[in-house]
């Protein structure tokens, strides 16, 4: 699946996107974040405050317990404000 990173999450990871292949036992957005954090220090820094992390799967906003089973794309971004 393709992972996309936006705003300060992108800055902390150092990538705007990448292809990832989590193990089959990773089933939810939260578990995916845990797996990413275990991969490299930059992910731990980027995802340090999960209350500030939003996610979308295939361009649809989802909650942390959402299944990633059929995801082609997952995006991580901070809360957005309008203006």
C-alpha cells in the first residue's frame, strides 16, 4: 500500500510518500502506526502524539480502529482547520 504523509508529519519522517508492506497481522490504522514506529526513530517522532494524527484510507477519513485490509492508500495528517 502507499503511505502518504502531510504537513509536520511529512517533515518529521522526511518523506511525502512511500510504499509499505506491513505484516498480515497488522489489521488497523492504530496497529499500522505501532508497526511504523517500530521501524525507525523518525516515525516515533512523527507519531508521538496520536491525538493529533488523522488518517484516511483511499481518500476517506477513518478512525484509528479502522481496518486497513483492502487499503490501496493510507494518508496521515494533522487536524485541519478551515478559513
